[in-house]
C-alpha cells in the first residue's frame, strides 16, 4: 500500500458535500469523494435535477467551488438557469413564468442573479461522454479548481452507438475513467426502466434504463423516491 497519501503534507483528496448531512456522516470521506462515479436513479419528476442542481451544485458553488453541470435533460440550459435563479431567490418559478412577481421578489431575483453570476459554475450542453470528460479536463487545466461534474442525465448522452445499452455502457465507463483521471467526483443522474416504473415497486440499482452498467460502474448508487 502507498502510505504517502497519509502524510501531513500530501494533497488532500477532493470531497464534495452530498448536501444531505446524514449521508455525509455515513460516507467514509464525509461526502462525494474524488475519483468516484456517483449514480442517482429516480423516475421523472421525482427531483433528480432539483437535488443535483439546487442542492449539491448550489452548495458547492456557494462555497466557491467550480462545477461543470452538463444539461442534457428536457429542461435545457435556459430553463435550468431559471430553475436555479428561482431556487436561490426563493421565488416560485411559476411566478417568474407568469411575470407575476412582487417588488420584493424582484429584488430577491436581482440579488440572486448577481450572486450566481459570480459563481464558478459552467452549465453547458455536451452530449458525448468523451466531450464531457474533455471539457472537464480543459477547465481543470485552465483553472485548477474544478471539484465536481454533474451529468443530467445519463440516458441523454450520445456516443454514436446503435443501441442505447451500448451508449450507456460506454458513457459510464468513460465518465468513471474521467473521475479517476481528474481526481474529482462525477455525479450522474439516471432514469429507471419503464417496466420498473409501471410495476410500482421500489426502484433498485439494477433498474437503470438502458442496462445495468451504471450499477456496475458506479462507486455509489443513490435511489430517490
């Protein structure tokens, strides 16, 4: 075993809070550990994006940590920015959509917008797993302070394969390698199979839509209900 990593002057491993205190207490490193692939599985409309963007990403950015958020879901970059803005301002998103906001809400939105503009946050639409890893490495070379990559979500990655299970298998492998190479956690959101959702049973780690490689490649698999 290499004991150099235990020396006082050794670089400390990157750890990002899960934004759930009880989970951080349970995890060996006290949060999501660098080099790990974390897979979050939940059906649509359960709150995967809210958790990844409004909780994990927000907490990291408020602490001054750089995050790459790859927005591949139906929400898109513009809607995710709006979702984040309303969350930080504590203003209902429907009020902003309807342009039905009070003067105090408007002030909170302006303040939140200014705060977010100063965050080291990159919300981008990158489809291929290789492109995501390459962008993460580029940010790390340019800034040296990238701590987290979020992929929202796995089934929307596209690597030019004919079948979804092939695309997903390649994506999880490349993303896991990227996490190890850069030394930061990759948080990947995933949907369960339609069959698992229709049966109404509790979602299992093996229920990943498109194949079970996420379960196999993930260092940590979380299920949201």
